[in-house]
């Protein structure tokens, strides 16, 4: 399959269950036993930071095979100047459709839409392997950090407009959209609405732990 075999379009209400199931299939056992991303998507759509104009799915032969979503977030410089940016994620592709350019197509499509909306920077947490080919760089390269000058290895930044971040120090202020995902009971109750699936360990969980506990000095 190549990119011409998929259609990229906005998600609509009728897609919600299919997209949540897709996320569950894509993320299951990837970072932890089971996953929470289907619940994350479910609650995200109602959050004020959610950006419906950047909520897209990839469709192949009438089936949704990929999805991407974004939320509003902020960078604040040392003088207190605020830059409104976007945070990407989740991005997911059905396992049997991965490594065929669908994730790439979803990102490139939505980067262009975000640029047209006036955003010049996109940030996300993730495995750098998935993103460096799309032009993301370490947050350290753009001087983007958390309060306390922490530069997480998994905090990846892409300028949608060259020079947008101009070298000054920026503190990243993510949305609190994912806060409810810490509620394990709520995640488990939501997951129980889907067909049973076995939780288990796989090596990617250790990879995730290493990435998510690492910082660049
Ligand atoms: C990550 C994911 C969205 C990528 O989508 P995809 O359609 O499989 O990726 P693509 O085929 O478009 O590949 C995009 C690039 O990433 C690379 N890539 C994709 N998966 C990779 C992997 N597991 N390891 C290393 N590189 C990978 C590809 O080589 C490609 O690079 P290129 O453009 O230089 O050729 C998809 O694999 C997925 O849903 N994974 C599970 C959920 C997940 O990890 N989401 C991201 C959260 S951080």
C-alpha cells in the first residue's frame, strides 16, 4: 500500500467507537500492560483544549486505519511571553497497517492544517524513532524545557515555521487534558466496554520506561 490508497478526512461522531477501538489495538501492551489511550481519546474530545480542526482519520477501503489528534498547549519565555502551540497525540495506526506510510501521511497532512491555522510549533512526547524522520528534534535543541530546566528525552519539538522558536528559553505548559487517565478505575471501567483482551508484558514497555524516565543534560 502507498499513500494514494488512503483517504485522510476529519473524524466525525459516527467514527468515535471505531477510532477508540483502533487506539486500543495500536497501543495495547505497548507502554504498559493494557493501555489507556482509548480512554484518553474518549475524554479528550470534550476538553476545551481539544482542537477539532486537527482531528483526522485515515481510511482504507472504508475502514479507519489511522487517527491523530491535537490539543492546545503553551510555551512561555523567561519574560512571561506566551506562545500558543499544539501538542500532537495520540497518533495511531492499526497494527496490520503499520509501516506503510499512514502515520507519516497523517502527520504531514495535519502539520499543514496546523500551519494554515497559524500555529508555528508542535510538541509531543514519544519515542524519537517514530518522529525524527518527520522533522522533530530534541526539546534541548530548541531550548524548550519544563520548569526546573528539565529537558525530557521524550519531549520532541518541531517548528512548523523555520525559526519560530529563535533560541530563547521556553517553558512548556501542556494541557491537563490527560489528567483523568491517572484514574485506573475509570480506565478499567471504560476498557470493560470493549471485547476482552489479555494484558501482558512486551519489551516495548521497558523501552517506554527508559524514554519516559530520561532527560538530556
Ligand atoms: C507510531 C505509528 C503511529 C507510526 O505509524 P506508521 O504508519 O506505522 O508509520 P509510517 O509507516 O508512516 O512510518 C513513519 C516513519 O517512522 C518510521 N517508523 C515507523 N515505525 C517505526 C518503528 N517501530 N521503529 C522505527 N521506526 C519506525 C518509519 O521508518 C518511517 O520513517 P521514514 O519516513 O523515514 O520512512 C504506528 O506504528 C503506531 O500506531 N504505533 C503504535 C502506537 C504508537 O506508538 N503511537 C505513537 C505514540 S509515541
